[in-house]
């Protein structure tokens, strides 16, 4: 994530800010320009402050619920008035339930971070009904009936289902602990499940199945049986020599989705480090290899090796910072050479899609 500044007063901003903390100007994100804009109401439209004759914007319809700060051009907006990210919503939870509104807001905040990276990478984003396998989101609450099965987070032919209960920190932590996962976040869920959608777009539809199978395995093996075996027997003892996570060892599709999500973690975090001008130069003679900086745009860097070379020292440092605060490692992973080779495949498919 890059740094933002208020276009009215110049104060530094966070991506999620809806109002400037310094001048209180209302903020809206223009995804086409990649900018947070200080806007003022001009009749029925919004314009950038100080630009009275400038472009006319509307806020996404979900701004009415405090769930979106994205803008869309007023011209040609149509009746739906949803932004570039919210247009992909298929089902949202019942907002008459107070708990659902707060959970959905958290999900939308994570989804906006996801879309920021997808757009910056230039990845294809198709919608339904134009594309039967277009990207869509169902944010579902568990049924109120006692004993009814809860919502399962997952993916099916472009439709991503997220259990809104995951937006509760305590519930998510309980699930993380029960499943023995070192890392579980809303953003991580979204990146993983969207990874399945991009398997279709970047691998299957792009004619890259042979290269995929050579690295990840044959996705035609029985998926249900593979997951059942994973949950009953656990991952192979040597999974860390081949995959980015234990769950990635369950099936070739999950290996791709976990690797794709990991790639997005790297790109977003490295851009943030570069935006803040972070430079590591440890004051210890044995730690010279931990020196690094990020003087490049991870979204456009042609060589994955440059991302990995900066990633290893950066994650070592942030883990040390977390431990200083009595927190668990921010990055509880180790990248083996085979996992890096898979990341390089994802990187190559992303760049091929941008070129296409």
C-alpha cells in the first residue's frame, strides 16, 4: 500500500480514512487515479476541493452504510451506483441485524485492500452475468436456527463465500487455533479465495496447465477426498520443503491459492515498506545479509528474485519488532526453494495477464 496525502491540507492519510484527521475534509478514493481525494458536495455530485469545475463524482451506494469510501464518475454511473469493488458483491448479510453491519464493514475494508492490489497488478476482473465464472462475493451470516450448520468460507466457480462470523476477532482466533493455523485474517481469506478465481483466469483459461501441473501437481485428483485426507491425517511431515503453508499440501488447487495469497501479501507489504522509505542496516557484523531497502514498485518488478531478496530481511525485522512487543511473529512462515519456484510461477502468470 502506498502513502496518501490529503489533497486539501497535505496531511498524511491511511487508505481507510473517510475524513482527514487534520482538516476534517471528507475523503473518497478514486481507483482509476489511485488517489484519496478531499471532496466537497456540489449540488448532487462531489468534486475535489479547490477544483469547482473539476470532475464530478458520486460515492458508492454502500457509503450510506459506512461500508465504502470509494468514488465513481458521476457521468454514466447508472442506477446501481456501486464502485468498482462493490459491483462484485452478490449477497451481503441482513443489515437490520446490528452485529452484521459491523462485521460487513470490516469485510469491506479488507476487500478494498484486496482490490487495490488486484487493480495495481492489472489483473483481469470479470463480473456476472457477463462471465458465468465472473468474480462475485457472498458475505453470509450463520443461520439463526439452533443446530443448523454454519457458513463455510470457500470458492465455487468465481463465487467467493465468506462467513461474516470471521469478522469477530474472538471467533476467528478460535477457528485459527482449532485448525492449527499460524495465520488467519480477513484479508488472508479474501486473497486465498480469490486465488481460486485467478487459477481459472491465469492458468486454465490461459493454457498454462502443463506448467502448473509440473510444479503444483495434478488438479484433477479427487478434491473432496484430498481435503478429507488432509483433515483426518494432517499434512505430510515434509510439507515445508515444498509449500508455503501446511494447508497448501492438501491439493494442487489449494497449493496455488495459498501461493497466490502469499504473493499478494508480499507485494502489498513491500510496497508499504518502500512507501515509508524503510531501510534495514543492522548494527551487527553478523547481520550484513539483513540489509535491504525497497527502491522499486513491487507491482511492476519483472524479477521475483528482487522481491524475495527484500522480503527475507524485512520479515526477519518485523518479527523481531513484534517479539519486542510481546506479540507472536507477524510473519510465521519460511519460504523453501520449491515454494519460491511456485511464487515465481504466480509472478510470471500475473505479468503475462498484465501484458495480455
